[in-house]
């Protein structure tokens, strides 16, 4: 089975990484950085839109949302790691809606780390093009930002220029709301590019010093965003290539699984960064057995190293 999966991977790998002339350090003149940024975005756009590719794009967005959350927590002076964030979200008791005849049970609070990831995850699932997308974005922002939220409709200029403009406006008005500003910039970029979902790009690669400089009116927002865009696209494309290989392996063993609900379980693994067995549409025992088998087959990883309260992901 492993040999067959390896052969399939070799035959179907189609994602090409950014060429070195895009990612190599260079003289950072506005023209050279903008050219590299445009090339990087064009390559990423092709990866995300390619109908023949095997990239699990929903999972890719979820992973990027996790990284964005971790970066934004660091901007706030917090030290939670990706493992801490996963625990905060995956181990929390879900909210149960109240019925008319019965009082519902409240879910567990996610805490700052879990809330940050939950907001980035929700953002990455929003289609920014319809008018309703704007209302969904507003609900993710702090109240004071939402009340005077910058207009996120397309403006004149390049997509990166539009994103930089929104980032500057938001940071100048709310210099301590970095996460909200970065979210608005990513929404603006996705909308300008015509993407049907937001891809978290800027938070993980826009330097803290650049963010502070933009907030204080001292940095060049467009140059900073172009520079972050090259690094961000490179990271996303590399992640897409890795997840494409992993997804191919998972799809290869799917016909071998006999458990009822296994197809739905695999779909969840292809769209979520991490899952507890209890989140799968199986009985507790069947879910644990399926996760153990997927780990033994080498298509899913156990992410915690713990004996209990384990989390699994592609």
C-alpha cells in the first residue's frame, strides 16, 4: 500500500515552487520588490485556482489561519504555541444551542489563543466578494474597529497597493489592533484578486518592526507588504505542495476503509488542521480505531505526543 501511494505521488505531483530569482535576497528597490511580489502572487493564484491540482485548499487555509493566529498572539506579547492553540480550540466543549423546552449547555471559553485562531479560521472561510461577506468580517473585529471599519471595497491601484492602503489606515487609527488590521488587509487582497475565500498571508511574514513603523506613519506600507507577500506566498506554496502529497496518500487508502462514516471522516481531515476522534462522525471506539489505523498507514499524524486527549491531522 505504501509503495502504491509513493508511485501515485511521483506521478501526480504538479505544484512548482517559486523560482529562486523570486525568493533570493536582492536590492530592495520598490520596482524589484514589486516585481517579485507580483510573480509570487501570480504563482500562488495559479495554485489556488488550478482545478486539476490535488491541493486540499480548505485545509491549507486552516493551517495558514493557525500560523496567522500564532503570529498575532506574539504581536500581543503572548507566548502560546501552535500546540497550545490547537488544545484551546479542539479540547473545548462545543456550544449547544438551547431548545425551547430545554436550557442549552454553554460551551467552554476558548481563551485568547483559541479566540484568535477561531477568528482567523472564520475569516479564511469567508467569501469576500458578495456584500454579505463584509458583514461577516465586521463580526470578527473588535467593537471599536468595527464601528469605523475602513471601507474594504476595491480601490484603484494594484491588489497589494489596496491591501497596503487598508493596513495603513487601520494601523494609524488603531495601532494596538494589529490582528484586526492584518485581517482587513488580507480581506482586501483576496477581494482585489477575485478569490472566493480569504487566504491568511500577511500576519506571518510582515515584520513587527514594519507594523510598528506603519502605525507610526514612518514606514512605506506598500514596500513592506510587497516584501511580506514574497515570503508569504513562498510559504503557502510550499505548504500546498506538502499537503497535496499528504492528501494524495490519504485518498489512495480511502477505498480500503470499511467503517461506516469513514468517507466523511476523511473529508474532515482534508479541511481541518487538527481533530479529536470525538469530532469524527463515528462512535468513540470506531473513531479511535480509525485514527490509529490512519497513523499506522502513514497518512495521518498524531500531533500531541500524549497518551490521552490526542489530536490528529494530515
